[in-house]
C-alpha cells in the first residue's frame, strides 16, 4: 500500500460501530436496537459521533444505520462533544478509538489490495493460519469478492455528497458482507478457521 493517508472512502459506519461495540462490550444488535439503557445509549452515541467525525455522511445516513432519525444523531454528536470537553477520560477514549479505527482500516485495505493486485501465478497469504493458493475455485471466489468490494468502495468515494451516495454505500456494505461470507465458507471448508 502506498504511504497515502487513510481516506474516508475506506470507512463505513458499520466498521466504526463494530470497533466501538467491542470497546464498550456491546454488540451491533444492542447498538442498533430500541433500548434506551445507558449501557446501550453511550456506545451508540459514541459510534454516531465517530461516524460523523471520520466519515462525514449526512446525519440521516448515520441515523438510518442505527435505526434512528437525524435529530437523534445530531443530539448524540452534541452530547459526546460536550461530554468530551468536560471528561478527560472520555476525550482520551475517543482519540484511542479513532486511532484503532484508522489502524484497522489501513491494515484491512492493505491486505485486500495485496490479494487483489497479486499476479495470478503467485501464492497469496492473507493471515495465519489461512493461506490462499490460486489453484482452486474457492480461492478465485475470495479474490473476486475482494475485487468487488474494493471497486464498490471506490464507487462510493465518487458518489459522496450526491444522490447516488446511499445506493453506493448499501452496495459497498453488501459487497463487504459477501466477502466475509465467502471468506468464512473458504476457511470452514479447509478447517482453517
């Protein structure tokens, strides 16, 4: 991967929510659910704040992901901003989460680009213990899924701030889900997961 800094086209609300949920000991289902308990609300607000800060999509797009409306997202962004100004621990936690999100995305995109750009004759190692070799159809399905995902992320970057952004974001999320599913099938079939 080049030394180019991480750009917003590589991030999705979902990726941010996963990292925040893990940090708070929550789950995506709880964060996207209707509960209003503090242990559910705080991670949801933090994820909304970070999505707004790091990706910058409209408040409506963030709200749709969390099954909320744009005013709830606006409230979350304001609440977390105010809390972070008063609470040094929260401010540090937000910086740590932001760094972890950037590192995770940088590593993920570097690994995907390595798989997608490798010559057809070269063996490809994704991460231990799973080794992809290009001599079987399963590997080719994984590589095609990686390429589709990278293409949809590029299309999303081009569609930012247009009427096409919502559709491009859904396509990128669908391609990510397909990639994860194909990868799991590949690993399970080889007993390597």
